[in-house]
C-alpha cells in the first residue's frame, strides 16, 4: 500500500525566508530580536502544523476545563526526517550573525515544538498573567540557551503577543496577579514573526483580548543551546 501525501508530514517546508526583516532592541537586561517573514512559505508550514497531534500538558486539573494548554511535537532523528533550517545551517548562521557569536558553538534543536492555548470566561486574564516562566537549559553542558518563538496564527488582535518581565515569579500556579509582575518589554504578535531571546528572561504570552477564546493560540518554540 502506498500512503497518500496528504497523510505524510512534509518536513521540507520548514525553510527560512530569503527576505528576513530583523530588528534588535536592547531592553536593559538583554537584547530582544524580532524577525519578520521568518518562514519562506508560512501557509505550507501551517498546513503541516495542523497534522501534528496535540497532547495536554499536566499543570492543574483545570486543563481542558477553564483553559486548554497542550503541545504538538515533531522529532527529527533519521536521514530524510531533518528539519531544513537545522540541516542546512540556515538558522545557525542567522543566530550567529545576530548575537555575534561563533556558529560552531551554537546548536539548533532538531525538534518542532508548538504550544497550543485556548481559554474560557472562567480563566481570569483581566487581573492575571498566564504562565510566566523562564526556560532552563536543556543541555547542562551549554553556557546558556536562546529561544525563538514563532507566531503561527494568521492574525493577531492589538496587544496579543509575548511579554517579558522584570523577574520570575516564584509560585506553583499558572496565574500571576498583574499587581505582582512588571512588564519590561512586549512584542506584538504577527503572523510569521519570530522573536529571538535568552530563554532565562522571564516571559509569557500576552493575552489581553478574547481572540483566543475563539481560536487556539499556536506558537512554535525553537531552543538553541550556546557553548
């Protein structure tokens, strides 16, 4: 039996654009780089992302009740399954030139990870921020770790995007009162826009409208250990 192409995951579409628009801003504690036109063909990327299954993340019992927090994942581990931007060193070159660091000391993740989020009226996001966090190093041998967040929805209402905070809030809940967290920088969400930053900077989604009560918020995360 020969499998129809519609059922296959086409890893070859994950190629970066040749017309990247790159802007870096110093926010005081670190640089934040915004990259527009990230993928060469975002529509083809979105088609492939839809094929990936979603798995609920275990946070609290309210997941899939008051909110929906899940992950999609694809792993490249054999010849032919490679992610083009990693295999071609295209992304490594971009990161190296952006942070002015030797490319041989930069490693690009071989996974495609997509965060999926949706919420109901029961989740109070008028008074709270959701999921403030910092991503610790996935490779203990690395000196640091960068992250790239790619906005995958086709459009974003004003204010939807990514927040960066003054410091990480230490608690065991996903919600942080807005009175207890200070935003130091915000990136407006935009289709096919990527944000490059140090993953230890406290960050989290900016959810200020009802957009993602109506649709699933999807962002790809690429982790980049630096040695």
